[in-house]
C-alpha cells in the first residue's frame, strides 16, 4: 500500500534506538525527509544519515531544544508535515521500574514530566504554527498503556502519559478543523533498551525475582503482565502504526489512541 508519504518532512524525537529508530527507518523508507532528535547517535542511526535524514543532537530536557529541532526541519527541508513525539520513558540517568508511589521524589516527578510531557508540549507549540501555514499536518504522540491502566509501579510515568493522552484529545479538538490530525499510539512492554540494557527494567525485575534478564523478557514479564501474544512487542510493530497515522491514508483518524500492547490492556 502506498502511504503517500514521498517527500513529506518529519521530526522524530528519541529516534536513535528502539521505537524511534524503527519509526525513523520506516518513514525514511517511505520517502520521508526526516530530522531525528536524540542526545546521542548510534551506529544504526548513522547508517541512515544522508541527504534526506539529519541527526539533531539535543537534550530534550532543555526547554529550548524541542523548538530548535522543529525549526531545524524547516531550515533543512523547507517545511514540516509530521511530528512524532517518541522520546520518553526513563529520563536520562534514571532506571525504572520504581515499585511504589513513595519511591519518586519531587525532583523525580519533575524530571519525569519534563521528559515525557513538557518536551511534547514544547515541540507541538513550535510545530503547529508551521503546519497551519501549510494547511495541515500529522502529529503522533507515543504514549503508553500505563496512561489507561494505573498501577503502583512507575506511578509518575503513568501520570505523565495520561497527561499526554488528554493533551492529544484537546489538540485534536482545537486544530483538527484546521487540518492537523493528532493521535496517540500506546505501546505495552516493548523490547527496547528500557528492558534490554544493563541495569534496565529486565535486570531490576530479575533481581527481585531471583532470575536472569533473558528469562524476565522471554517468560516472566509476559506471564506477569498476562500478554495475550506471550511475548514483548517488537519496535517495528509500533513504527508501522505510526507510519499509517502519519499518512494521508489516515485522513479521518484524529483524537484516537491506538493500542499496540500484545493484549495487555483488557478494558473496553
């Protein structure tokens, strides 16, 4: 299926690995010109960099950074059609999960909201005037199943993502009539660096359970979360949904939340 994305211009935040890298690679393969924002690059991202793909090394915890990335796209490619707010999860230097509401401090809450919500607010604030000038655009915010399923684990993260979902609905309501579609994609547990890196979620859970990292990802986590598919989600499975939502083929889809979570959420 032709997604009609050839020569569109996109910004993808957190695009150096995981869901962001898969999204960057997918959009690039569809002919999109992409600016990728991340603190550091990776060999996988470096392999994509070229005339139609630029890496913008920024720290999205800096209040000025989201707007800088958005304007980098305009400077490089002349416009902005698509914004994918993917950067999120543990703020730089933070390891999750946390197992209680009492675990995060005020500073932890502030950092979580800066990274997972306020950076999105700032990127959208910069992007919308540019999209309005061109008569529309597509914004895809990467949320989480935790936004809809409160839990004692990672309470601050879930609250920030719930705020993102609310923001997405409000943006869709205000700017949809002017041609800007805004949607969320809510992953469940995805096999990304959050889980796989040394000291990451799999190692933390393995220490609690008395097992090892691979056993957590392959068996314990899917069983604990009652994942219908029996496995963690692959980043490409998220990227495919993002690409469709960014496409004109989704012209009547706005204010929606697309769950890609291996069957974790059971609620209607």
